[in-house]
C-alpha cells in the first residue's frame, strides 16, 4: 500500500500529477511482471482472453492500493 498525504496548500495540478506518478509506478511493476512496458500493459485489451490473462497475472497478489490521507493544514500543522 502506498499512502499519499498532501497539505491544503498543494495545488490541484501537483496533487493529480503525484497521483498519476504513483499509478504509473504500479503500471511499470505490472508490466515488468509479464514482460511488457508500462504503456503496453495499459494498452492491454481485456476483452481478448490472452491479454486478460496477462493483465490478471501481472496484478496477481499485488493490487493497486493507493491510500489518500486527510490533508494537513498548510505547512504541515
């Protein structure tokens, strides 16, 4: 599990950018587990049985789990 905590002064753009990076890290790991790049993993067509099998195998035992904690006040107070 990855826990992400920002403060109330964090811009929306930075907040979303960090979440995108965290999600991207999971995609990199999943891709590596089945011999694909992160982009190739994300492009898998889960309607095709062989690609669904790769998708499931990559995520097996390692679900994407990002926890978003309650933000702190500006400056971490």
